C-alpha cells in the first residue's frame, strides 16, 4: 500500500509543482496587464 502512494506522489507531484510555478509566474504578468488596462482611460483623456 505504501509503495502505491509513493509512486502516486512521484508521478503526480512533479506536474503539480510545475503547474503552481507557472501559475505564480503568470499571476505577476496578469497584474501588470490589469494595471495597463486600467490606465488606458487616463491616457486617452489627455
């Protein structure tokens, strides 16, 4: 039973870690994009 869990974590753990890493990177870029979108009306009114 324990061997099953170890193989499960080994197989699934890496994709989960990569997914969290990519989501963390994308979050920062999305925040920049949102700030840019909010700044558009100010730039158009000048």
